[in-house]
């Protein structure tokens, strides 16, 4: 359709140039919901990130020492997080 008598519409090239000239919006990361998975990290109920360890590679003495040193222990039997 032709735009007879109306305001000039931007061309596709002009639209692309305007988009490229606009700085990208930087989104703030979502607040961490304790006890939930943020997409990359699982957090405990106090909001501390949990580190993954291979439970089969850990000896009971290592686990006991870590817990006595203040580590929190989480066991996930199904691997679903």
C-alpha cells in the first residue's frame, strides 16, 4: 500500500538503524529467592549459594569434617535440585 498524503513512514533500513543506535537495556538480575534455583545456582533458605559436590567421590570423614567446619550438607537423591 502506498501512503498517499500521510506522514512518511520509516524505511526498514531506518528502523534497523534506530534499533542499532539504541543502547541495549541492561536488566537487573532477579532477586534471589532463598531455597530456590536461580537458573545457575541453588540457594539455601538463608540465601547462601550451594556448591555441588560429587557425593560418590566424598569419603565420610571428609563430609564430617566439612560439616564440623560449618558447611551445610544437602543430599539430592534424584538429581532434580
